[in-house]
């Protein structure tokens, strides 16, 4: 029998694993639909180089004056 704590732990681990996979994914800087990929390449919509989602997130985490 799985306890509530075990269920919660499993859910947290699944979320952490999913976040890791997403950050290793690539996407168009313009975030076009269908541009997400598990490897680098070109956006099928606009032809821009795909960037790692982690890099795209880091660009938006800077402070504004």
C-alpha cells in the first residue's frame, strides 16, 4: 500500500524529472508552435536557430532598473 507521503514524493520526483527534460529541450526564440525539439536545429516556421529552453529562461531572469 502506498502512503500519502510516498505519493507526494513520487509526484515531486516526476515534476523535477519533467523540469529537467524541458530545460534540456530546444525551442525557437520566438516560441513558434511546433518548434520544440530534443535537439538543436532550425525552427520549421521562421528558420531561426533553436535555443535551449534553459538559456531562454536565463535571458528573462535578469533585473530591470
